[in-house]
C-alpha cells in the first residue's frame, strides 16, 4: 500500500475538519436524516468559526469553496500543494462525518467553486462571503448540459433570465444561485454563461423541495426564473461568445468541482470501511495485510479488496487536485477521479451493509444511511457514465460529436 503523508501546512486544517466531523456532523447525522428539510442550525456556529479562520488566514479550503487556481504556481516555482488539495483533504474529513451536512454548510456551496473558478477579481471581491448553490440541471437537460434552455437576454444594464432549474443543492438555503443560461441558443454551447442571482431577486422563485433517497440534510430545490433581472456585472467571466472555445469556459468549473465530489465519496466510504472493520474484528474476523487476500476468510478478502479500491480512488483524487494547484490541465484526471470514487463509494458502502448483516441494514448504526448517501456522488456533477464518456473521448482523441 502507498502511504502518502499529508503536507505539513495542511495538517492543522485536516485535523480541525476531522474534529468538526466527529463532534458536530456525526452526532447530528441521524437527526437530519430523519428531519428532512429542517435547517441544521448547528451549522451556523460552524460557519462563523470558518469565517473567523478565513479572515485570520488560518484556513485554506475548509469546504467546497476556494478552488481558484493559484496564480503563483508554476514550473519555475516548484510544485505546490495549494487550495485544491486542501479542499479535497478537508472535504473528505467532513464527509466522513456527514455528506448531507457538508452540502448544507453556509458559504461552502458548489456555486462558490464556480465563482472561485470563473469570476474576475472585482466579482471575487463582490461575492466574497456569499453562499452560492449551482443551477445547471433543467427538466429537459441533465447530462447533456449543452442543451440548456434557460435564457439570459441583455436589456440595458441587466440580463433578463427566464427558465426552470431543478435539483439545485442548497437552492433554498443559499444566499445566491449560480445559474447557467444561454445568451443565444443559435450559437450552441459557446453561448452558455453563468450568472450570480442573489436570493430575493424578483422573478426568482423556489417552487418546491425534493424528498430524496439520501443526503436528506441537504435541501434540493426547483427554482423558476421569470423575467428575473440581474445586473450585467453578475455574468461570471467574459460575456464574449467565443465559438472556437466552445464550452470550455463554463466546463472549467467541473475540473475543480469533480475532485471535490470525489473527495466526498472518499469520506463517506472511509467512514463505512472503518465501522465495518470494527464490526468484523468484534466478530473475530482477522484482516492480515501480510497474506494474500484470497488465502483469508471471505469477509477479510472482501474487506481488503474494498480498501484497495478506496486507495485507487484516493490517489486519483489527490492527483486531480494537485494538478489543478499546479496549473496543469486536469479535465481527464478530474473525470477519472469522479468516476472511480463515485463507483467505489456506491459499491463499498453497499458491500459494508452486506458484510455487517442485520447491523448494516438497521438504523441502529449509520451503515445503511451511508449506502443511501453515497449514491448521489455517482450522479451529480456528471454521472458515472458521463465521466467515462469524457475520459474515453480524451484518450481516443474524439470530439463530443464523434463519441456520444
Ligand atoms: C440530490 C441531487 C442533487 C443535485 N444537485 C444539483 C445541483 O446542485 N445543481 C445542478 O445543476 N444539478 C444537480 N443535480 C442534478 C444532477 O446533476 C443530474 O441528475 C445529473 O447530471 C444527471 O442528469 P439527469 O438526472 O437528467 O439524468 P440523464 O441525463 O437523463 O441520464 C439518465 C441516465 O442515462 C445516462 N446517460 C445519459 N447520457 C448518456 C450517454 N451519452 N451515454 C451513456 N449513458 C448516458 C446517465 O448516466 C444516467 O444514468 C442534482 C441531482 C440530485 C439527485
């Protein structure tokens, strides 16, 4: 097994995240699994703490935000372990505590990653401290995000947004939503831009909240935009429609967010592995790292196989995040990490339920919940199949028109 050391400067952050996960998220895990749609008030205190850390400069990527590529990283300055790596490491710890609660953490939304990735300096300053969800999915467009129907039309100094977004994580609780809309449907993917729409903007209405299989602590909203006017300065990045660049601008967000979702998968599956290991040991199963897995009991062999699968996902995730920190193109690696980690977490958490038998299936412990929570990590930010398609296209050098 390869044992990677956590970079020294990130050790304090990881340890803090673990303490929070152990003392705040885990103890409230079942409570908000039962009380779907109830706001987890305990997180407000945590947000205040994270704000304090950010202001003091002591925190670097304590949640799903802060994944902007560092300007000072470059070949001439040596390798860098930066914000992307810190984010995946701390998110993994937090999701060891609870994925749904991590997704409900104020100011740590996936929209924050979009802002961090695409916003200009002025926007970064203006949207500092804003908790942002991300709205891409529509009733007629999920995996095929190039098919977005929501429109944004420039009228004077404002864009007028019309359309419907579904399954928006933190869509009700967040302070703002980063909405993907097209400036001109006839120009295809290149015309898709993202806009920050603040909560309370007239014309933006939360229609309903979903009831879900897992991550019940996280609110998932349907939001309607009807002649919703936002200042033209809220378009993230450049308003130019560069048909040569195509979708690349908007898609850059995913290079940063996919490793984060992969790290969520690592966290929840590690929780399941640790508990399963304890349960197996209590049942007298010996897991021996010095003997071939297949020479051991079936339970031990299964466990070792799951750990190896986890380790592979872990390494891919670290690689994708590290590449982002070092300004290396990481689209392929981000998709590889997301595909591997999403599949691994779904398999591992369900197999842990199986290995633990009745204890695994009952609500007495959290194994059944982790199996439910992990499925979404194989779906949002691009499904398993879509990640595989992206990786295949890149390896084979095919365009999206050639391989679909
Ligand atoms: C709890 C939850 C939270 C979410 N949060 C957000 C959010 O915050 N923001 C947001 O914008 N969206 C969010 N989503 C939506 C999520 O990103 C989409 O569900 C996802 O992108 C898949 O889209 P779809 O559901 O329309 O499925 P579809 O695109 O209809 O796909 C259905 C199935 O077909 C497969 N498939 C599709 N195309 C291909 C292909 N070319 N080749 C092979 N297989 C294919 C898919 O992998 C999938 O298994 C959330 C969803 C859930 C359930």
